[in-house]
């Protein structure tokens, strides 16, 4: 899947971690029961820039964006400090999506501190979400409707921070309202809204939710995290999702990303980017460069 030197890649969503720090409870303690890929024992090991470079060696990755890894939630600044030290020593990542808990009393202080780090561009706080579309309800504490959560979100513009949103598509109605009410804040939807149900009805419901969200120009989207448990990662499996995301949002608002090493549970780095390259093979070169490189450079100010 070696990509052309004319098509540089910015990996817009990946992780690194050092488990010797004992700062990742979900990797060193009792696993999270809701993890969507099932058994993730294979990634319960340190994953450092050298490991990432080994996995990505056949791709033309020129820059990358680190996304918070559910580091100990009592020390969000500690994670950012460690990633900065890692970047200085190792030469990656080139931007950071930091941890911030929007509904906590110290959110203003945390955002102010995060914004002081040169590599921080965005923050992430996964809002409360239902496990299934039929269980989705508006207004739950900790959700995007929560007054405390929204009060924290309202501070992002003050500090010039984007917001990386990870939520399943059945909560994108709330996300659309959030985008409408805070047009000055860029929202970056992670993992294409988690379209895990690949049935015709499932994809239709997902696309409808994505269309509603895409009507707001301050929303971007990352095509990543597309693994489906029990199914091989292939271009054929991912083609409908990739095609629809580009059609709905427009090529200027879409970024590709590996979600490594989490997605190593479902595919190799080469399989992930190889499928993206294959799916977009017939698009104009200028459009492919937007998707693989230019949009991430612009959105994350790389």
C-alpha cells in the first residue's frame, strides 16, 4: 500500500502510551465493559512513537495528531505534559487533542492550562451516550444537553480550542444543536459517528444523522475507527461509509486517520490506509490530497 510521495499523509487520530506510568486505568486495571471491539488484551502494552513508526513504516506519514487516551482523569495536565516531552524527544506527534472534563467545576482552569501548551489544538470529553439507538434519550446528566456540560463547552472559544466529539450517530441530533448554538467553535466528529451497523437500514439511519450534522459548517469529521467486530477490514466493507462521509460533508471537511493502536485489534495500519487509498483511487489528486493531508494541516494548524 505504499503511497505516492506526491500524496503525503497526516494521521489525524492516533495514540501513544507508556503503561509503566500507571496512568491509564483502562489498560492497567479492570477493562472497560463497554469497549466496542471486545477483548483488547492485545493492546494492553506500552505503545510508543517507535512502535507507531514501525506500524506506519510503509505509509508516507509526515505528521500526526495525538488524541487523549483516557489518562487518569484526576491529572489531565499530566498527560499533556508527557505528550509534549515525548514529542520534543521523538519528533511526534505534531498536535494534541487534550483531555478536559467539561462538566467539572475546574473546567475553566483546565482549559486555560491546556491552551498554554504549544501543541494543543483541541480537547475531548466523551459525552454520556446510550449503547443502542433505541435507548437514546435527550437531556441526561453528562450528555451534550446537560447544562453543566454546555457551560464548559461555551468556554472553548475563549481559549481558541476545537472540540473533538466522540459519540454514536444516534446522538448527532444533540451534536447538531450544539454546533448551531456555538458556531464559533469547531467540532471534529471522531470515527465518522461510529456506524457499526452496516445493514441497509443501519447505514440509512446513520447517513440521515450525518446529513443533519453536516448542515453546520463548523463541523468536521474524521474517517477512522471503522472496525466491525467479527468482520474483516476490507475496502468493500468500508467503501459505503467513506463514500457517504465525503458526499455528505464535502471533501474539504473530511480527514483520514488510523486510530492506532486501538484499531490494530481489527486491522493492520497498511490495511486501514490501503483501503482508504483504494476507495479514493479514482478521485482527483487535489481532492485526495485534501483528504489525506491538507484538511488536517488546516484544521489542526500543523
